[in-house]
């Protein structure tokens, strides 16, 4: 009897042991599963944090690129991304600027980084990275800047009235086949010559897409008279009011443009010191007309003007050839303008009459609301669409519609 009872007790101990082992295995499996779940959740949480840091880094890169573009303004490359340009002053890499930067916390520990590429057409690609580079986020952004001319002209010299040449003026358009557009006639008594893009240029007509890339050929001169480059007696142009003429190029009334877009209102040439939009107060037909007889405007260095034989090729201007930085201007002369010297890089809009008896150079274009019948003497006007499109009133670039995309 005692032996039988001992045998049952031993069996009850084995059952307890087996049960304990099973419970222990279950607890172990649950613990392992819980630990794995916690590990996965931790990784997910860390990845989310790193993803957020990477995205914020990408946004920081966009902000830095936008600030750099605002400082440097529109790159002067004619929109040709095959040419080198320097949109934000960071150095040229295959036609684009690349900026790589690390972001650090208060203890100087790297928490993220970004790589930004700014193309010549002002498109931004910003890639943000987490601290360990395991997560990346990319933002693409197409940007633009508001320009001072809403509708730039397509020829170098426009006059709503009559154009009279009484000297050796040169009107040059390497980007097209027109030079003079007038609401009345154009005639001359001097040795003037006008130039258009040369159809014999081996790169014609593609070269006209880039400023100063085409060679030129004489189209009109005193001995042969007006050629195909003259558009004369345009009644539509002649019948425009001053406001209509001005709005055609700027998109604004004179009062709105003066109050909303002009950087500085001046009364004399020395007050024009850098790139921007200037409104020159003058008066119509009075003795206090705006006079310009020297100086360089729209270029960081001063030079004595362009020489008569100078033919810019390969998209550069005399300003750049001499080591200067282009800072084009828009000059609105609220009255009559008498130019006897000086060099202007940009657009000149004259609300009165124009007289260019002594000379001077304009690289960009001239638009005269009145007559130029008092003599377009020895002035030279070089058409340059890149300069006309690069005078930015608003230094802050803006994202174009549909131009923002982000990817993991």
C-alpha cells in the first residue's frame, strides 16, 4: 500500500514539471514576441523620426536655395541649361549649382543633412538625409521671379512717333530680323547702319535663341535706305495712348508701376547706382529734360562705352568682358530724354521724346512713347533679351503652379 502511494506521488511531480515547462515556454515565446514587436515598433518610430528629419532637411535645403536665388536673382544664361551658369554663387557643376550642408543641434551633433541642386532655369531639387543617411526625402520645386517687364520688346528700338537718323547710329539685333519699329516714318541724313541676325551664320536660326550668339549683317543704311528690318507707319502703335503704350510692356498703369514696382524715384543720373527699377522724374517739352552724358548703369564697373566695331559673341557683353557683374536696370523717364553719352544695360522707357545726338550705348532695348525726330545721332542700341528678362523687381522667388513635388 505504501509503495503504491509513493508511485502516485512521483507521477504527480512529473505532471507538475511538464506543466511548468509548458508555461515557461509560453512565457518565453510571449516575451520573445513582445520583444520583437517592441523592436519593430522602435524601428518604425525611429524611421518615422528619421523620415521627418530628412524631410525637414530637404525643406531647409529648399529655403536656403530660395534665399540664395533671392540674393543672386535670375541667372543670366538665356535659359540654356547646356551652358554653365551660377544661379546662387556656389560654383558651377555641369550647368547647375550644388550645395551640400549638415544640420546640427545645440551640442554640435549632426542630426540631418541636405544636398540641393539649383538648375539654370531656377528649378530646385533638394534631398534631405537622416543622421545615419538611412532615410532620404526629395523635394522638387520649380520657381520663378517676377520681372520688371511683363512683355519685353522683340526689337531694340521702338518709337511711337518718327525716327530720324542724323549721325552714325547703330541699331543691332542679333536675335531677330527687325531693328526699328515706329508708328510713323523713319528717315536719315547720317551714316547710320542697322544690323540683324546673319542668315549665313552656321548656327542660324538656333543662334537667335541665345543673346549675342548670332553674328550680324547690315540690313539698312543711309546709302540704301530702309530695309526689311524697319517696321514703319504702324497705325496701331501710333494710336496707343501713353498708358496703353506703357502697359503693353509692363502690365501696369504708370501710377501703379511707380508706386508698386519702382525701387527708387530719382531726378538725376548719379542717383542711379545699382540694378533695379528707376523712375526718373522730368517733364514734357521743358528745359529740365533728363540728360545723360556719361557713366555706366546696370554694370558693376564703369567703362567708357562700347567701341563702334565691338561685336559681342558667345552671350557675353562688354560689361562681362571687362570683368564686371551685370546688374541690369529699367529706367523709366517721365518726360523727354536727351542722351549724349554713357552706357545703359537694361530697358529704357521714355514717356516723352528722345534725342540721342552725342552718342551713348544701350544694351537691352529702348521704347519711346513720343518721337525720336530730334536726331538719333551716334547712339548704339544692342538688343539683348536675356538682360531684358533679368531685371527682377521682386527679389523673392516664388514656386510656380504645380511645381512642388516630394518623394521618399
